[in-house]
C-alpha cells in the first residue's frame, strides 16, 4: 500500500510538471505567432534557424497542447483514481512513443530523400520571398549572420530571388571573410563564388553531428521517461478497484 501511495504521489507531481510545461509552451507559441520578431531578437540565430523549416509558433502551440492534455489526464487520473483518464494517458503516450520511433527510423533510412525535399522547399521559398517579404528576409539575415553561412545550399539559392533582381548583388553574408571576420560589400556573383561560403543547412548538420552524443542521450532519456510513465500509469490502472 505504501508503494502504491508513493507511486501515485510521484505520478501526480510528475504530470503536474508536464502540465506546467504545456502551459509554458502554449504561452510561448502564442507569443511567437503574434510577435515573432521579438522572439528572434531575444533568442537569436538558433530560433531564426528553426523558423526556416517549421512555423515555430504553431509547432509550440501543438506541442504545448499535447503536454497540457497529457499532464491533465495523468494528474487527474492519479489523484481521482479515474481509470478512464489513466488509460487515455497511457494510449496517448503510447501513440507518441510509436510516432517518435517511426520518425527516427524514417530519418535514418530516408535521410537523403528528406534532405532533397527540404532543399526543394527552402530554395523555392527563398526564390519567391527573399527581398520581398520583410519578416522572411529578416529571419534569413539573422540566421546567416549568426551561423556565418549563405542561403540553404550556397549563394546560388539567391540568383532568382527578388533581392538579387532588384539590387543586382547577393546578400553580404555570401561574401563573408573568415580571416577578417567581416562581410565584403558589394557581394557580386564573382566574389560570392570566390568566397564559397557554406550553406546554412550544411552548417546546421555539422553542428548536429558535432553534438550527436548529446542529442542521442536526450532522445534516449525522453524515451525512457515515456516508457516509465506508461508503466506507472498501467500499474495504477491495474491496482484500482
């Protein structure tokens, strides 16, 4: 009985923390959706890099909603000893766990295909919006300045962009001089070709590979916590009368 009470208490506390995290993510997601520019100013290049691939605001709102629901179901189910809430908590967590494993397998097996898809999507967006959409241009400028990179692949991504068509030069970040730590202006095609600044996607991949052990450890830790939470919820469910 003491073991059951201890596990129940820990389940309540753990899910209350998840609930609070969900509320925080929802708040940040709404903030980013309403005022994304101030978010980038505070969190810098990392946030702007992420915004090249996903709409951070909607992503955080979705993640926050899931954590909010999970935290509520787990906390309420354990506190009120409600079997329906506990079994819903278990199955939602199981679906998330299976989706994460499937995503990891797909990412490992179809890495090249995913890179090709992202390249087509990002380059097309740069060609359409860089230089014409203020917020989009600002996001890319912040990313390139922070990571010392140029475009998604390289300077050629900007060749058909509104910026190059209007100014007849490339963004100054495409002519960055790593020796002096400055960008050469005006950045003509010849200078950009000579500098051969690496694309932001490759820079991000290099950073991820450098921290692969940390990323893998965090992923394994999250998976372990999810498995533990499913085991505990099922234990409480089976011991309820």
